[in-house]
């Protein structure tokens, strides 16, 4: 992986992919007890994350923690959240709908705010439009080191 990134100095991706990648880095680093202060690039990445998040999700003030936790709901059927972005527990499920909810997700992640983020991810036109915009990401050595450490840590989970 390091050899691949050393040959490049930038990545071109969508803004949606960028914030997903940074949220993943943050979330995995937290779960693996990696001290992000050892990686100066993360401060800049986090600043860019919030700048893009605010462009996309204009209806609220969300944190990187909430975004990462809401991401865990992505295994759920998004139709469950169509009522104001909050899970509609009144829906009568058919037998096939048994799989509509990811049963491996801890209920603590199904907060109203996380459910709202999940809803917006699927149904908000601004989130979809801004998320599709191109983002030019400059790769620094620090970033390569951080991704490498996290990937190695994930192999031992």
C-alpha cells in the first residue's frame, strides 16, 4: 500500500468518498486506541472533513463521531427512516422485511441524530449533489503512515 501511495501525490475522489474515508480513519483509529496527535495531517483532514460536511448537511451541526456512528446504520433498509429521518417503529414488517434492520448494529447507535444523518445520506438532494462533486486530495507521508497503521490494526481485530 505504501509503495502505491508513494507513486502518487494526490487522489481524486468525490466529496462523499472523502468524508467517508476520513470518518473511517477517525473511527478505526479511536477503536484501535491510536493516538491521532502523532499524525499532524489528521488536524488538516479533520478541518476539511467539517468544511465538506457543513456544505453537504446544512440542516444540522454534526460531529465526526456522529457521522461515523450513523455510518454503521448503512446496513439498514433506508425506507425505515423515511418519516422525518427517524425510524418508524409503527411499520408492520412482512416476513421478508426481517432483514430490513442490521441486527449486528448495537442499538446505542440508533440515536435520533444518527438516524437523521442516515436519512439525509439517502434522501437529501443537497447531500447527494454536493457529495458527487470532485475533491482533489493531496497525499502527505503522514497520511500514508496513518492508513498503514490502521490497516495493520484492522487485520488483528
